[in-house]
C-alpha cells in the first residue's frame, strides 16, 4: 500500500512539474514563434561594387509582411529598416541619384503604400578622451573625434546571415573598427556574450574596435549613434531591471532606445542593448566593462543626411535623435590594456524582445514552489480519501 502511494505521488509530482514548467514557459516567452525567410544580396547585383561604398539588402519575408534591412558603407555606416505590409514589396535604387547625394528619392521601397514603419541608425562618430584622473566623466580632454564617414571601409564580407564591415581611420594603418550585422529568421540568441534575445523582427549589430592606437595611455572611448525616423524617431531610453543574469553574467539590466507615439505605450521600433562592453574578443567575466549612455538629443537632420548616403536617399525630412554610449567606468582598466572593445545591440521593429527566465531559473523556482504544492496536494487527497472511507464506513451503519 505504502509503495503504491509513493509511486502514485511520484507520477503526480512529475505531471505537475511538467504542467507548471510548460505553462510558465509559454507565459514568459510569448510571441516568439514568428518566422521569416531571410535572403541577402549586394546591390547592384553585379560584380563591380558602386564607387564610394557598398549597399547590402537583406529581405526578411514573413507571412504577410516584409522587413527590408539596408546596410550601407557609403559615408558613415548606416542601417535602415523598412517594414511593409506586403510579402512582395521591393527596393528600388536610382543609382545616379543615390551616388550624387543631391536629393532624396535615390532609394525607395515599393509599393510606397505598403510601408508601415521605417527607421535608421547611423554610426556617426568615435570619440576618444584622455581620462587622466580615471573618473570616466567624459567632460573634457577630448581628442579630435574620428568621423566615421571619413573612414576607409573595406568591402563587406558576407556569410549568410551575417555581413561584416571593417574600416580604418584615415592616415592610420593600425587598427580597425568593425560592424557585424546579423539578421535572423527566428527567435534565439547567438553564442557570444551578451547573448541578447533576438526575434524574427530584429537584427543584431556587433561593433568592435581593435588595435587602434590610443592617443594617450589613459584613453577611453565613446560611440555616437544617430537614430533617424519619419514621424516618430527613437526619443527616449528605458532601462529595465531583471533578476536573471545567466546569459550575460553580472548584468541585470537592459537598455532600450524606443520610439513613442504621443503618450501611448505602443513602440514602433527600438535599439536594445545590455550595458556591457567586452575588452577581449573571447571574453571571460573579468573582461566585461560597464557602459553608459547619454540622454537622446535632437540633432540636425542636414548634418546626418550629409554624412549618410542611405539616409539622404530614403528620407526627405528626417527627424534625428543622437546618443553617446561610453565604455568603461572609473577605476576600470584603460583601453591600452587590451586595445580591444566590443559592444552589441539589437535594432528592430515593434516592441523589444523581453528576456524570459532561463530554463535553469524556472527549474529552480519550480523545485522551490512545486514540491511544497505537491506535498500539500498529496496530503489533501489523503485526507479526502480518509474522509470518504470514513463516510462510506458510516453509511453501512444500520439506520435506526
Ligand atoms: C513580428 O512581427 C510580426 C508582424 O508584425 C508580428 O505578427 C509578430 O508578432 C512579431 N513577433 C515578435 C516576436 O515580436
Ligand atoms: C543576383 O545574383 C545572384 C548570383 O549571381 C543570382 O542568383 C540572383 O538571382 C541575382 N538576383 C537578381 C535580382 O538579379
Ligand atoms: C495573411 O493575411 C490573410 C488575409 O488577411 C490571412 O487570411 C492569413 O492568415 C495571413 N497569413 C499569415 C501567415 O499571417
Ligand atoms: C497596406 O497598407 C496600405 C496603407 O496603409 C493599405 O492601403 C493596404 O491595403 C495594406 N495592404 C495590406 C495587404 O494590408
Ligand atoms: C585632473 O586632476 C587635476 C588635479 O586635480 C586637475 O587639474 C585636472 O583638471 C583634472 N583633469 C580632468 C580632465 O578633470
Ligand atoms: C602599426 O602598423 C605598422 C604597419 O602595419 C606596424 O609596423 C607597427 O608595428 C604597428 N604598430 C603597432 C603599435 O602595432
Ligand atoms: C604609455 O606607457 C608606455 C609603457 O608604460 C610608455 O612607454 C609610454 O611612454 C607611455 N606613453 C605616454 C604617452 O605616456
Ligand atoms: C597603459 O597605460 C598605463 C598608464 O599610463 C601604463 O602604466 C601601462 O604600461 C600601459 N600599458 C600598455 C600595455 O602600454
Ligand atoms: C503626455 O502625458 C503628459 C502627462 O502624462 C501630458 O502632460 C502631455 O500633454 C501628454 N502629451 C500628449 C501629446 O498627449
Ligand atoms: C557626444 O559627446 C560629444 C562629446 O561630449 C558631444 O560633443 C556630442 O554632442 C555628443 N553627442 C550626442 C548625440 O549627444
């Protein structure tokens, strides 16, 4: 009898755990099943790249919609995302107009009526300052900024679904700044830290600086980004806290630069990152360095269109917000320690992915909650059975 009860309660425990586990999984990772077909192609589709920098087109086609990712090294590196409500929308480039950068309209997405949303991110400048007092304040002692539109950019190195773009500063043979774009057809995370959760609606850009000679031994760096949009540019940065750091050890925050439509909570597009950079390409925990961001500020649309051929070609009257991301905080090693820095972000449409609890954390929570619940249930069932036995025994008592 005791053995039977034990086996029974074991089975109940198993079923209960599976049930709780699966319901929590679906609770924490909603909407992740959307899939897209991803294809990438350089434009124009010929062996000779256009003069002045390349243009890559990545199509990510969903059920009834398409995300067009355009990645361009003509001027400052830029990534444009256009979301359409049609799975057959196309990108058209008027090359003479695109190359001479005199007017907008060099790049269009057709049919125009299918466009739901668009936004672009321009990697405008790399800033270096001499942090002689090790405060990481970044208020003075700036060296002349590296204007990324003046870098010489190599040809892109494509390996589906990634594109790698590296460039070096003018008059400098040492070191490079690289951007690697990845576009995904499904939800997931890449192997390398910070292992951001991506969806089929976001791309990932990893930026790294390698071997560039610092202009002082106590140099630190900042990256200036510009977000370009039509009616609703990315205007504010939200920082979210969570309790699980399994995917990016010791990082319990995620920052997201989002658009907001008037006051509603609807988010049309986003840039998302974890506030961490790494000082080695294959980092261990001690190579992680915190990073911070400045408040987004409105920028001149003319300056941005002058630096990015892609923005000039697509937008007529762009609204631009700029933000600096600074790497390292007071007391952290300076850049000269490893001569390397990498930082990763997602760029996408819709709401930013919400990191779910990892299966390990769910397991721990389940074990903590599940076992007492099971004990309670088993105890309850036992008491009920006792009660029923008793009442069925009493029912045999003779009626007076
Ligand atoms: C991605 O976008 C599609 C189309 O707008 C939407 O149906 C889907 O829910 C989105 N997926 C995620 C994970 O946001
Ligand atoms: C582009 O070139 C590739 C390989 O040469 C070819 O498979 C593809 O069909 C071409 N695409 C277009 C739109 O011409
Ligand atoms: C596409 O739209 C049609 C008509 O609106 C709808 O019936 C169909 O379910 C949609 N397909 C997907 C994959 O969303
Ligand atoms: C796409 O959006 C446009 C403009 O909003 C609308 O006219 C068109 O009917 C939509 N197409 C589909 C397939 O929903
Ligand atoms: C560093 O400290 C020295 C002495 O306190 C001060 O004169 C100097 O302005 C400081 N430098 C910076 C960049 O704040
Ligand atoms: C800079 O590059 C030159 C030429 O490639 C090389 O000889 C030199 O050693 C490099 N300097 C450093 C500090 O890496
Ligand atoms: C930087 O440090 C190296 C090694 O300690 C030293 O040789 C060099 O002179 C320093 N450079 C500057 C600009 O202080
Ligand atoms: C980096 O700079 C520090 C501070 O000046 C210096 O002590 C150190 O030797 C430098 N490291 C290298 C690798 O040059
Ligand atoms: C947004 O909300 C704030 C306060 O909640 C209000 O003062 C402001 O007028 C609202 N703006 C719009 C455009 O609705
Ligand atoms: C980034 O920092 C530099 C130096 O402080 C400043 O000149 C620039 O305006 C900042 N950019 C943005 C977009 O805030």
